[in-house]
C-alpha cells in the first residue's frame, strides 16, 4: 500500500504538461483553389487586342471568400504586361469592362440575363453550378473524385472572340 | 544529514558483514569530507573504496557514494540535463540496494532514486518547453530514464497515463515548432503526428489525440494550398490540390471518431463542419452547423 501511495504521489506531483489542442485553420480551400484556377485561366486564354491594354480585370459576383483570396494572393500579379485588378460586384446586370466574370452560386439565377447582356463582349464567364454551361458560362467548376476540376464549353468562349489555348482544353475534365 | 549519520552508525555496528578496518576508516574519512561539504574530495575518497574488491560489496560505501553524487548533482549540475553525477548517484543507490539483502538502507536509497528520477522528468519537460528543434529529441532520452527508474522502483507500475500525457505534450511541442516555420520545420509535423500515433496505440479512444490528429492533417492540407499562387500551370494545381485534399480526407475519420466519443464537444462539431465543407460535403457540413448552434445555445442556457 505504501508503495502504491508513493507512486501515486510521484505521478500526481509531476509538473503539469504543456499540452494544447491545435486550432483549425479556418480556410475556404475551395476559394483558394478556384482563385488559382482563375489566375491560370487568365494566362491560358488569348483576349482580343482591345482587351490587351490597361489592367487585367477579374470581377467576382458573390463568393466573398473567392474575392478576398484573389485580392490577397493575385492582386499584385500580372497577365503579360497587364496588372491584375480584382473587383467585387454586387448582383447586377450593369457590368463594367472586365476580362473574367465569376458568377457565384448566390447569383446563379441571374446568369442567363448576364450572359445575354455580355454576349458581344469578350468576357469569360466562369461559374461553379451544374447547368451553368447551358446558360452562357464558358467554364464551370465541378467537384469530382474529391477535387475541383473544370468543364469547358468552347462555343461560349469562341463566340466572344476568346481564344482558348490547347493546354486549357487538354486539361479540362470535359470539353463540350 | 543527521538521520543519514545515525543510520550509518547502526549499519556499521550491526552489519553482518564485518568490514575490513581499513575500508571502514576510508568510508568514515569520505563521510567526514562529505559532512564538511567537500563533495569532490569525498567522491574521490569513496571511489577508492568502491573500486577495491571488499569495498565493492559494501552497501554503506555505495549508500554514501549515492548521497555524495546526489549532492554534487544538486550543487553543481542540477541545470545540466546530462549530469554525470546524477547517473552516478542512481547507480550507487542501486548498488547499495543490491548489496543490502537485510534492507537496512533500502528505503533511504529508494527515496533518493525517486527524487533523482523526478529530476529526469523535470529536465525532459524543460527541454520540451524550450522547443528548440535541435534539442527537443533529447527529451525522450530523459523521459525514458525517468520511466526506467520508475519501473525499477515499482516493477508492476503501469505508466500508460504518464506516457499518454508525455506523448501529447511532445506532439504539441513539435507542432509549435512546425507552426513557427512550416516550410523549414516540416519534419516536426511528422514527429508531432508520430507522437499522436503512439498515444492512439496506447489509448485508441483518446479524444485529445483523435482531435489533434484530425486538425493536424486538415491544417497541413489547408496550408499546402498556400503554395497555389506559385503553381506552374494547371497540372501543378492538380498536384498541389491532390496532396491537400488527400490530407484533408485523412482528417475526417479521426474527427468522426472524436465526435462519436464526445458528441457534446463543440470543437469536434466545428471540426466536422469545416472538414465536410472543404470536402464539398455541404449537406453534412450544414448538419454540423445546426448542431454547433444547438450546442452554443446549450452553453448559454
């Protein structure tokens, strides 16, 4: 009994350990990944000459996390000689000049009207909602086998005089 | 000291082993030096005794030697985790116990060993808390010393709880080092994870280890995505994303188990919400968000 008491004393009197539970990095990983895709789409698509001067504008409608991520990581980068500029748009049909327009799922109901408004402008519409390609989007993100991929609807880009490079086509999950 | 002295006198008088007079004189001389505070001279004198064939069998000589080296350790080497005096003190007390079948000096020697074993433990924790990447692995050696001595003193003792606490603390220490510079200290993430594995081998339902392991995998995957701005094209995005998502997928079963064990712990509910969301399992994530709100309401009530 004495032995047991001494052992209990010994173990109980050892200094308190510095064990701390880790905190989760509250990141929107989908936003991180999509932001990187958008930047690479910009590098792999050729815009008409009129769009090759001034800033390279990426507008984001909805999806504030994606907007934040683009601002944080890509705002200072360039596409060729063009400085990237990130703009946040509230749901609207009054869309000023940009190169890429990302329409988040919150505004997806407006997509057909947005596409109609922009049909003659070389603006690449990117979405992440099933069925968006039928409503004017050229690139749509899909989550397949645990990863974000994109499906390309070539016509929705070429009709707007956007030239899609072969790399972007060959790496797409599907080209329609 | 007085107590030690009286015990030694009794041992000298009643010891069944008749000590050679010369040995006895030398032990007394060493003891006098020790008593006078000249520990180094006392150590030299007692070493001469234990190195002789007859002195080597003397429990009293080893006992005194143990206290001499214990005091050298306390006086000169207590800040040195690799103190030789401490090792010598423990070795001497063990030799004393080995040569003391009657058990006259055993209790005192065991107490001295206990004291010294705790100092090993304290040193291990100190090294762990310093979180120096170059030295932290030394903590294991010191903890193992503490462990071995505890098992020597109490062979039937179960050190599972102590081991679990230690491994969790080591995991935390390595994680903190990793978090200081995730690029440079990636090996520490592996070490941190290994310690959690060791905890789960001992206690598969350890909530802290399950939760920590899940967060560790999730955070690693999420952090890996920070490399995306440097991605060299779409193929590189695929590669980085694939590594990250695999890590986040690894996080899920650990968090699920943590939740099963303690469904009322909000950390696990929040963890599942975040992991599900990042695996694009939005319905499951929303369910967890509802649970999270319910738990928060319960806390307020």
